[in-house]
């Protein structure tokens, strides 16, 4: 009996404990359900906040991309060149204007540490003259500024390139036109006054030559007078042509023929007592048809070749080449003489400016005038560095005219 009672009590206790355990588990389950619900709600809110944050971030990224594209558009649209370098001096950014000024593709510039046009540029904005291999001149001003990083340290730098070639050439042309206007006024006044007594001198010199024996000293002196008067008359003719150039007589010309004729005339400018074999003139001009004034172009090229020959007093070599550049014909005349200093180059073409004691200073001025009549121009620079024989010495003159001429009004 007692055993049965004990067993019943044990069973009752076990049932009670089981009931309590079930209640505890039920409470824990409810608590877990509540916690899970709260966690799910929190996760939902976090997810919503994350979506909002991602949308805001995407908006910011889009705004930054738009701003970057806008700034890149401004950078590429700037008329001045912009070159950004890192702390090691390597080009890391370049805009379209800089690529155009430097005549180098952006990807090529990005691989370079330096560039011929950038080398030696002044950071104070002073303009510097640069000559390209084809003889063209560029005048570029540069300013350089440091770029500070987030830590305040200066490492990178930005260079601003300002191509002033057109402006400088326009100013030079205005100055030249002013000089030519003054020259025209003077030339018209003096030509008549000088030619009258010159004609009288020539007439008397010719009479003397008839009266004197042909091989006598007097006959030679009279001949020298006639030659001197002829030279003076040629100077006056050049002066008048320079001041009041005649209209062009256009015809179809052959480039090779014109160059060969000009070279032959230029050789006659060498001193009569010199060894003509000491000078050589070569050309690689192929036959090419173009429109121009035969007499004037032959005279211009003759003057250029003659100047190149005379620059080499003890003999030397002159080379003439022809290049087609974007609808223009570029006649290149190079020599291996002493070269032309920069301060002299700026004045070449000015009437009466010459570095030779026997020069008149009208030859190159007339060359410039003839080029302009044809709608072209003349560029004077040092010897092109690419020339295998010049070693960077000598002079390089480029006479450019349109291949299909449109006469200047």
C-alpha cells in the first residue's frame, strides 16, 4: 500500500514538473517569437534604411559622375592647354588644347616625362618661341602652379599653356603694314628723283665706253659705272615692288621647273672670283602642277637660295625640298651655315634690315611680300633637328603658298 502511494506521489510530482516545464518552454517560445518579431521588424527597418542609403549613395555617385563629366567637359573646352603632373613629374592629365598645342596625342603625352615644347618653359607666363620640324613657329606662354594634397603637402603641379602664335603674328603683321605704308610713301617720292640723274649717269657711261678703247682702264671704269647704276636701278625696282606690289599674273606652273630656274639664278649671285664648286645646291622636288606668278615665285625662291648660299662664305650645301601640307605647298630651303640668332629672326623681312655688309635688306622683305600676294607666308627657323647632315646648325626657311591659289583682294 505504501509502495503504491509512493508511486502515485512520484507520478504526480513528475506530471507537475512536466507541466511547469511545458509552461516554461511555452513562455520561452513566446519570448523567442516576440524577440524574432522585433528582430524581423528591426531587420526590415534596417533594410529600408539601407535601401534609402543606397539610393542616396547612388544619387551622390550620379551627381559626382555628372560633376566630373561637367568638369571634364569644361577642361576639354578650355582654349588654353592644361597639363597635370604628379610628384615625379609624369604627365597624368592633359586636355585637348594642350594636345593640340603640343601636337601630340594624349596617350603619348601621358607616357612622357617631358616634351620638347614643355622643356625649359618659364613659370612666369613669359612667351617662348618654338620651331617644329616642318619649320612652323609656335609662340606659347606657360604658367605653372603647385597642387596641394589632402595632407597639405605640395606634390603635383598644373601647367597652363597659352598659344599666342596667331596674336603675335597679327601684331607683327600690323607693324609690318605700318612700315610698308611709310615705305610706299617714301618710295614713290624718291624713285622719280633718283632715276632721272641715274639715267643721265648711265647715258654718259655708255658714251664713255664707246669713246674709249675696249680693254683700257677707262673702259673698265665706265663699265663699272654702268653696272653700279643697273644695281641701283634694281634696288629701286625692288623697293617699288615692295611698297606697291603689282597684281599677280597667274598661270599653271611646275614646281620642279620653278625650283631649278631659281637655283640657276641664285648660283649667279656668288662672287665672281669665288670657286663655284665650293657650293652645292640639291633638291628633291618632283614635278607638281600649281597656280602662281612665274616671275615673282622664281624671284622669291631665287632670293631664298641665294641667301642660303651667301650665308656660307667659304662654301657649303643648300637643299630645297617640297612638301604638301593641308592644301599648301611648302618649299623648304635649308643650309648648314652659322644659323640665325633668335633676335635676328624676328627682324628678318623688315625692309632695309640686313646682317651682310653688302646687302640691301630688301631681298627677304620682297620674299614675304610675294608670299602674301599668293595668300601664303614665310617662316624662318633654325636648322631642323631631324636633318641628318645639319647637326642642328644652319637655317631653315619655309615658303608656303596655297596649291590652288585664291588671289588676295
